[in-house]
């Protein structure tokens, strides 16, 4: 997790005296004097206040109104947050779980001296944040990268898949991947296709609130993710996150059927068109649906980590005329997933563009912006016409999963007919024959 | 509703003998003879069968295998489905409700002789489909157009708004607009902005299954929509559709807060980030939340029906590099609604494109692909950077509603600063200050 600095007025005032975050500063306003460590801003959009941690431990925000004087008292260029040393000892009899960190809110810890938030980089850091982890597994932690998840990219999916495969080859009971929540669903789908024939579970986990907040979901999510990695009976790529707003249980979602559905709630992740695979309650994994593949440490993972990034997800809407499709086809796109309306429709205005793209070799897959339900292009004339043009129906795949699958399939296969065949074939649970009505809005 | 014809092999075999749908044909296969009316195909994607309605009333599908002979017995060029005449009489004391038909599954009726589905065009047709309507209101029916809703367009929203305003000027207790379900949410938002200061309700309604199916939701939806138009206490643009899969009640959703969430379920429409406005149960309208505007027939509607169609909705995803934004800006787009991740983020890869677009005068609004929740671009650095570039936060608006609002605002105002101010201001309930957690996944 990157720290947010000052900007605008606050930044220029601080620059005048050469003060950086964690330097010792003094702000004087008439008879009031505030002296302490300069902290990161409380509200990153506000350039009118600076935050100082006083020697009594309190943080104060001071408004930079006329008359406020800033002085630099002492530089602190080598500032390093210190944490109490917690010995990491291997406990006999506990399963070995590997944690791979890619960034995001969960992989952070707070320095209690300064209040600043830092990436949790080592097994020791993780034990510091969540001491209970030491009772669940012997943890082996690796930082792969530390990025905001909105910057996740198909090329990075390949790196994560390779890193996971390496841990699996080393022989672990399960792998946990910490990830920002924004695009965790996409990465979960990507790993589902890239890591087939898994011997043990691969569990993505994140937090909606960072571990410096009292309401953080980080500790419980991380503990339950390690529990799933260590002892769940299945060997699939899953997401483990809060099941409701309280701290009573987490849900385990299949990587190809999961979606972030709320900007801020802790139970933001939901299985779509499918029940969750399991829940974790009081440290126990309870199955909620039938696993596709059971744990078997003797199995060798099949690593297929290449993704084609020349693939776009395009959402249609009233006024959509298809010119974006022409543009993408002209610049050499290999595949387009349409997020159509209803059962899989697009405006007739865009038909010529769709036809031209397909005729020039672009693979076009139809999904629905409804999110729940499934594509059926045989009901109305519009759907039939699109099928005749060569648009592939995406079944009950999420648009996001269809995008990832198309990137993966085009990364694996050269022959277009083979690509089309694979897109219509269920590989890892992404396409299901029947959807239960009870899987709506849960 | 358009009929679907034959294609491929079936079409060419029928053309050879000059047979069209509803002509009398005879198919001979060895000693088997099938004679009757040629019907539309049962499965529009299948070009291997033709359907014939025998004189005993049964439909049979006949496979066009080698040896099957087709003969044209009698042409039926003037085929017109006949319905029993139901007298439409004005009943004293009933409220007057205007129904404007734009197309879709609800505005159809079945000819029981042929099984074919036709648009229900007149008040008489509607009374034929749903005789109970005659007890609810004196209905005045108009066909504005008859299109699939995936072909709905901002220019057609203007026509609908003008047609509704005309009925309101004539003095009715409410207006019902029948509409295909695919894009009904977009049109509901469009009418919410185009028809302000309403005196009475404007109710959009559709059906997930056409009225020829035993499980059709058409009748109940239409009755409840007319009930809302005739007697609901509020004067807003709403959608009235099934509330659950049974036939126990319908829900009344605000036009700016509603979304189609399932490809096929009858309770596909859901209020997002807001409770529904009301439910209709056993003919009674029960309020579920506080109306924004109460019915007052003396009020004059404020018609603002112009929409700018040079506006796009663009969904970001891993691998999204912003080149689509450059393309749109170069071809003269006026506004872009981004469907970002989480609290309102986009990949840093796309930042230069977003900045260039804004600097060249394109209005860019951020919404979230999470669907539920609200944009908050002050939490993470990515959001703060986008705000600094001039991206407008879309609050808790649905991406679809933000698109429609931007089309409307750019259609109404020339001054860019005014456009930006309007986008950040609540006009008709599209932006709410607080979202209840209980409004998630309902």
C-alpha cells in the first residue's frame, strides 16, 4: 500500500521549509504551538490541513490559514517504523502454507508510533498483524509485487500463476494470494484457467478496510484463507472473504463465478449463478456445494500461464453504434467480449461493425449486463441474427470471466476454430448447464 | 414484436415452391401427409424443420430430410389474425389512463387460430389480452413505435417524452409506457430527467415472457402499472414489474435507481442503492419509501426532451489501456462515463488518455462496476489523482443512470462548468446522500 502525500497548498507550504513526512515540525498559530512528527494527510483530497503526531501520541490536523507558521525542527530521512520482534518458529505438526503478496489493503500493517500504513512484507510482519496465524500453519511469505489492484494486468496474472506453481512444486498444503479487492475477481478467474489440475487449494484474499481501522476485515479474512489453504477438502482456485457484515463467517467462492458487488461493504464478494463453494465458521470449512476437484498432493499442477492482452470488454447501451468495435478491429484486437442486454442482444445499429470484426478474424463473445442468468440467443430475432454472424454465446459466464477466458484461450491456441470450441466448453466450472433460481441476489 | 422467419435450408426449400408463413401447404414423406397452415419456426436457430398447424389444431414440426416433398396448396396473402370483438365502452367514474406502446414482449397478443404473436396495437387489443383492465381505468391506447428495446436510442427517448407530455396536457390520471425489458431501465432514467415536475405518475412496464406463454407476467404487470398510473399518490417516473417469481405482488422502482438484474426471471428489475418506492398487492399501492413528489393534477410538466447521443459508457478492466478513450475523444465524443473498479478507480495505464480527453473538453464521470455502493475517490491515491485530473465522481448513481444523465445534461446545457455542476447535483433522486446497508442485494 502506497502512502498518500500532501498536494496543493499544504505541499507547497511544506516544501518552503523543506519538511517531509515523518520529519519533526513545529506549527505556530498565535499562542498555540504544535510540535511533533509530520504525518500523512488524514484526507488526501484536502490540501488545507497538515497532520502532526504530538509527543503525547495524539494526531492533530492543523488548518493552514494565514498566520500559521511552519518550522522544520529535525529531519528524519532514515525513518523506519519499528515493530516489536516476534520470533517466527516452525511448529511441529502444522501444515505448511505459502502466502504470496501482490498488494492491496490486506497486506499492510500500521506503525503504532506514527500511525502510518506500510506493506506487510515478511512472515514476521504477517504474524505481527495477525498473531493467530501462527496457530494455523507454518507460513512461508513472499512479496511478488505491491500494486493497487486496479493496475493488475494480464502480464502480471502470468507472474502470479508462475509464482504459485513454484510454491506448489515445493510441496505446500495450500497457497494464499493476497490481492487488492478491486480486480480480485478477474485475477481469481485468470488463475483458475492458468493453474489447472491443482493438487491443493489456491486462495485469493483481501480486505475492504485496511488493518489500521478498528473495523478491519483483514485479520479474519486472512485467517480463514489460511484455514482453507491448510485443510479444505477441495483443490480449486477460490476467493475467501467476509460472508456478511459481522465477523461470524467468511464465504469461499469459485474463482470463475465470483464478483465484487459493493464498493465498500465487507461482504462485497458474491458467487453469481452458483452457490458459494463453502463457508468458514469458527475455523471449520463447511461445504455448501460439490467440489469439482478434491485435494490430492500427489497431483501435478498443469501451468498454462499465457494470456493475450489484445482483448476488450465492451458494454453496449442505447446510442451504441459499433464504431468502437470498428476501431478495435482496425488496431488489431484479437477478441471482444460484448456485455449485451438481456438474453444477449446488441443494437442493430452495431451489427455491421460486429459482422466486419468477425469476418476479419476477431472472436466475439456475448455476455449479459444483467449479471445474473444466462445468454439465450434463440428466443428473439436479434439473438438469432447475431448467432448467424458468428457471435459466440457466453452461457452463464460473468462478462469478467468471459473476458479472462478469452484472453487465456487466445494466449493458448492459435487455431480460431479451436479457440471458438474452447470458449463454448466448460473447463473449470465457468459454464454451468443449469442455474438454480435460488442463486439470484445472494 | 417482430415474427421470426425461416432461414438456411428450410427457407430455400420453402422458396422453391413459393410458400410463405400462413400459406396452406402439404408435406409428404412416404405415406405420411401433413397438410395445414405454415407456421413460424419453433426454434429460430434450427433450419432443418418446418412447423405446420394441422386442421385439428395441432402444430407439428417436420424434419426436412431427403424424400420430403413440399407443395403449396393455397396462398394466404391477406392473412389477418382475427380476434373476437370486445366492445370498448367508457365506464363512468373510472380514471382515465393513457397507454403508450413502444414495443417489447408485453405489447403482444396471440392469435389462437395460428399461434402467431402480433403486436397489441389498440385499446381493444389490450382489453382482449387483459380484460380486467376495463375495471381499472378508461384506457386510451397509442402505438408510438414497435421496436426491440435493444434498438432504443436517445433520439427515441425524446419522442417518448414528447408523447407522454402531450397525454399529460390532455389531462389523464397517469401514463403507462409499455417497453421491452432489455433497456427499460435506461428509458426510465431518461424520462425521469426529460419529464420533471410531473403532475401524475409515468409508469414503464414490460414482460419477461410474452402473453402466449402460460407463465406470462404480462397481464399482472400491465394491471398493476395501470393501477399505479390511476391511483398512486406520487408523481414520478417509475418501473412496475414482478416483485418475486410468483404472482403475489409487483414492485414500483424509481426510474433513476432501477436495473435489469437477471436475463430471464420475472423479478429481474431491482432498485439499486435505494428501497423500491412502493409495491402493488391485490390492487392496492403500498408505499415502501417516501415519494419525492406527490400527485397534483394542476402541476404543469416541465418537458426537457433533448439528449446528446455523443456520449459513451466505457467499462475498465485489467489490460484496459485507455486507447478507446483517445479514439472517442478524437472522433468528437462529448462525454464519457467510466465504469471503474471499486470506489472509482481506473488503471494508471489509462491516465494519460483520460487526462487528454478532459483537457480537450470531454466531460468524464466515474461510476463503479460493483453496481452497489458509492464512488469515493478520496480514499486511495488512484482516486485522488483522477479527481485532480477533473474526473467527476458519480456518487451512488448506477453507471446506466450516469450515462443517461450525462446525455441529458449535455443536451440541455452548453456551458461546460454548468454541465459539471449539474452532474454533481441531485435532480430527481438519482444521487442520494446516504445509502442504507439493507439496500444491498435485494
